[in-house]
């Protein structure tokens, strides 16, 4: 199949492009490299021994979109491009609303003009907010996300649902990721955050490599088994394969449809369990201290994954051990990222 991937040089995008190439799909990427490096694309090409058609630019740039859609034919667009830092979105809400929401509208307008009718969208478990009790299933009530970033995901899902209602050809699969971590087992591609990481796994792995002194654990008196927050961590290669299955699913849909799927493992792990698991499987020591809670964090959430298993025929295969070993493999081979 011929697939356009926006944000394909980024963390989840590059792993998805790799899995698509391994299955011999033809992949075109648009990425402005605002949060990534062209090196990820080079490495994906090397690992798969296949080529990517790459356009460097912004999905807000209509001329670029017209060039890309005018010169290529696509069956499906997988849309990762967007900003994703929760804290930054609180400081710069307009840049998040503009890039994520206007960016998606700009993309969908051109898709409709060029009659490309299948869209797979990167949503997030953050749309559930605190309204429901975990495990979240796709019918769980949607909450009030605690950041502008989270709001953009909720609003984009609504926009896409409205486009589907107005157009008898348009099909959308919105994938709500839980907590993606890990790296391709080659250790050649992985998560490469700029500056000090906000997320748990990149922080742990940079403590292990000596770039950071110690981990701060945000709170230890949550109502969870060991008092630290629980999340559903899913290996990025499993997540990438979830997109491959969603691609097969969307191509089979005859009628216009908007369907959401949770992508997670269905199992929660606490921050302390993650630290212990990393230490056990990589033999690296992770010094930590317990500090105040981080505003906006929920105590625990994880996915009900039955719908993805049933309809996408997808389930996460990789263990916590794989996630730890692969994270460390990437980090130690690439201490300064790409
Ligand atoms: P990432 O930042 O590594 O990848 C996003 C890519 O999009 C980057 O390469 C960036 O340069 C590019 N980009 C951003 N705005 C663009 C624009 N306007 N035009 C063209 N390119 C643009 O992030 P990721 O972790 O790979 O996340 C991918 C998607 O998944 C995002 O939409 C994110 O919100 C969503 N998501 C991520 C997580 C997570 O924990 N990583 C969780 C849930 C959802
Ligand atoms: N944590 C620490 N110390 C750190 C970083 C994180 O203790 O230095 C804890 C957090 O308090 C949380 C857990 O580790 O309990 C996971 O935190 P992350 O920042 O890695 O992930 P979140 O669950 O907060 O957020 C992630 C994505 C968001 C997405 C959200 C819901 O980063 O984009 O999941 O899907 F919106």
C-alpha cells in the first residue's frame, strides 16, 4: 500500500515507518524536523534496506501539501505530526492549538481535495482525563484533559468525527496510545528527547548513562499498591504494529466510519516497579529520591485492550523486560541521541 506518514521522523513515526517498510509498503514522510532528526529516516532505510520518500516541511504549509498529494497517490495517511510536551503546552497553548488542531485541519482539507479517504490518527489516553475508573475502555466517559496538549487530542477527535458525519467516504481510526516506551531491538532508532526529558523512561535511561544524577519520583502516597503512580507502558514496536493492523482494518471498511482503539498492554506498572525492572534487566543502578507530586498526574490508568484484540487482531507482544533492554540498548549505543 502507498502510505503518507506525517511526523514520520519522530519517535513513534520512525518505528512505524520501519514496520511498514519491512512489510514492503511504499512510504512517503512529511516532517518539519521540529522535534526530530533526518538521521532517524536514514537509519530506518538502512535497517529495512528500502527507501522512504521524504519531504521536509510543515503540514500547515498548503503549497507543500499540494505538492505531496499532487505528485503521489496514497491509500492512507497516518498522522503523527504534532507537538506533545504536556508542560510546554501549558506555557504555550496557542502554539499547541495552532500546530496540532490547525495542522490536522490543513491536512484533512487536502486529503478531501485529493480524494484520500483513510486517516489513522495518533490520539492519547489523556482524553479519558479523570472522568472514568480504569481500565479505560473506548466507551469510557471522556474527561477534561489536564493540559492544552490533551485538549488538542480531544478536539481533533471531535473534528474528525464531524468530518466523517459530513462525508460518506471518509474513514478514521483514532488510536489512543497509553505510555509508549522502548526502542527497536536493533538499538539504531529510539526516543531522542531534546533537553531534560519530561517522561519517565528517557529520564531513567539518562540517569543510567550518567547524563543525569538521579531520578525524582513524583509522589509516593497515591492510592496505589506501592504509593507511586501506575501506567500502562507499551513497547513502541508493538505500537507501530498496531498501526499496521489499523491500516489493514481501515482499508477493509466499506462505509465511512470513525472508530477509536486503545493501544496498550492492559497491565499497569508503578514508577517503582519500572525503576526496579530497569535495574534488574540492565544491571544499571538508578539512584532516586521521592519528591512532591507533579500537578495534573493521575494516580493510575491502564487500557482495556479487548476492542483492539477483537477488531484489529492486535495485542502487545513484548514484555517489560524487552522494554527495559531495548531502551537501554538504544541509550547506551546513542548516548547523545541521533
Ligand atoms: P515526536 O515529537 O517524536 O514526533 C512528532 C513528529 O512530528 C516530529 O518528528 C516533529 O518534528 C513532527 N512535527 C511536529 N509538528 C509538525 C508539523 N506541523 N508539520 C510537520 N511535522 C511536524 O512525538 P511521538 O512521541 O513520536 O508522538 C507522535 C504522535 O503521537 C504525536 O501526535 C503525539 O501527540 C502522539 N502521542 C504520543 C505519546 C507519547 O507518549 N510519545 C502518547 C500519546 C500520543
Ligand atoms: N514520573 C516520575 N519522574 C519523572 C517523570 C515521570 O516520577 O521524572 C512519573 C510520573 O509522575 C508518572 C509516570 O512517571 O506517574 C509516567 O510519567 P510520564 O511523563 O512518562 O507519562 P504520563 O503518563 O504523565 O504521560 C504520558 C504521555 C502524554 C500522554 C499521557 C496519557 O507523555 O503525552 O501519557 O497518555 F498524554
